[in-house]
C-alpha cells in the first residue's frame, strides 16, 4: 500500500485497518505533500499509547482540505490538531481512551469543521478535563444528526453547541 500512496495524487476513499504502529507509518505518507483524501477510515487492531516515534503522524491531522468523511476507531488522534474545513461526516470511536480528553479540545476541533452534517463521538474515557475556557457557542448550522456517548459529559458539550432545531440527537449512557 505504501507504494500506491507514494504514486497517486488523489484518493477517493482509504480504509486502514492495521496494528497501531503500521497505521502511523501509512498516515505519515498522507502528510501535506502526499495525496489528497476524500474519505478516510482508520481502525486500529489494538489501542495503546502512541510511542514517541509516532508523534510525527500527528502532523497529518493539521491540514486535510479535501477530506469530507473521517471515521477513526481505536486510534488516538490529537483532537486539538484536527483541521478539516470541508469535513461533512465525522465519527470518532474510542480515540481518546487511556488519555485525558479536554472538552475544550473537542469544541475547538468542532469549530474547525463548520460544514459538519453528521457527528458521532463515543468515548469511554472517564478522565475529562474541565472547565471550558472559551464559552462562545460553536455553530454547526449544517448539522443533521449528532450522537454522543461520553460518560455523562454530553450535556456539557451540547450546551456549547449551536445547531438547527430539527437535528436528530442521540445519547447513550454506558455503565
């Protein structure tokens, strides 16, 4: 797959389902000088803390102008670095496990995704860092559906979001 990523300029859809260390290597090939990607699915076989060498893969999340759909499961991403202005569909499933998740980081990330139509966040992390320092509302005027599972902090997040009244909203409470 690495050979293909080095030779193409545009990828419509890319699904990566590999061990954590292999995902990081492939994502590095998608850095700003790599191919543009419209839809990206990243699923790790085992979630663990990234090693220091994997930090370079975090640069990928800073500039994704062509990305319209992003699904990440069991792979840690730095929410505060995600920058995808044209993102329409976002699903984050267990991307913050074993690390603290700042609600402010989630809000900042959502500010950088003004075109979102669907949003799914499921995090079992029980270590949410509060308080929220920027109390301005995050406007998601295109949002059609939102589903959150965040161990009781859903209302803290939703209180800082502004979206149309006809949005389909779902919350799941886990034990």
